[in-house]
C-alpha cells in the first residue's frame, strides 16, 4: 500500500497543487493543508509522510513545528522538507535532523522531488514490515532512550500514560507492549487489566518494565501473568537480545 503524503504549505498554491497532482499521478495519495495544529491533527491518522513546502511563514509557526516534532517522536511517521536554505535551517532549529528523512532546496525539479518521495514511500513500506512495539512509561527520558535503542530494528510508538496507550490501541494492534510497572494515576497492573478485558487487545503480549530486581518484587510482577519482565537497568544489548529472542521463540526466558 502506497504511503499517504500530506503537504503542509501556506501560499504557493500553484506549486503545491501541481505537486499534489504529480504525487497522485505517481501513485501516492496526497493532500495539502495549512500549517495549523488543528489541520495536522485532523489528518494525523491518515498520514504516513508529512512534507513541509516551506516559505517565509516558517519563521512564525514555532508552535506548529513543536507540535509536529512531538508527533514525529511519538508516532511512526516520516517528514520531508522543501524550501530555501534559510527556511530549512529555521525548521531544523525546532525539528532535529534525525526526524527529517528528506530535504530538498529550492529551486528544484518536480520529477526529482516525486522520485525522492516515491523512494521514501518504498522505505516506509519496508520499514512497516517489521514488528511494532508500544512503549508505555511516564518517564520521558527513559522512553526516548528506549525509542532510540529499539527503532533501528523495530517500529516504536511511545505513550506517556496508561490512558494514552488505551486510546492508541483502539486503532492499532502492536506486536508487543513494554509496560512500566510503576506509574502514577493508572499503574502498570491496572493498564494490563484493562487491556486484557478488551477483545481487540486481550492477546497482545505484555512485558513489564521494572526497576526492582529483588525476588519478592519479581514474583509480584510475574503473578500477574505477563509474558515477561525486563529490568530497567539492563543494557541496550541485553534489551535487544531479550526482545529478539522473544519474537523468535514466542517464549520468555528470565535469565
């Protein structure tokens, strides 16, 4: 299935209309929206690739760029940027380069841009063939670290609370959930209970993340019958090996 492209632009109607028509002609569903938080939110579920067609307006939309950056860090989306160098540099002051998959300076050749977006779509499709992991933790620093460690091999979505995760799972089915055991408001066990009570999420494997390694704490965690647990103190290599083995064998080895 071809990736859906949303072009974010203000003005430049002739160029963006031409771009959308060429994208559709090449087999990529595309639409154009204003650089507005509500507009981005409205197409959020139907977008795989965002393309900012930059202009002078980018110097006055810091709030929109921040919203887009947060969206890219939390969801499995790609971003491209087209514009003059000063406009691209301005966007990069808010959205780090690691979130930008494609940049093209103006003036540009339409065919070259379409070709690059087609390649990005193919990359997106290939990437989505991998396993999808949902991370649930109220510690944003830990979430970002885990996302960085795992995203080279798996498709990672992060959520900062149990209720945010429940909302996400309404429309998505991850292959694995990594769930913080100790969270405020809605604890890990409470989240697990809610997930197990719903038919669409009852069979999703859950692995608890815990900072406690004493026998009593581990026994308390495993009594809830998750697929397993991981200590937050584990190294990147240990975590990757553990998850790799789980997907390979569908069994959990507490070593």
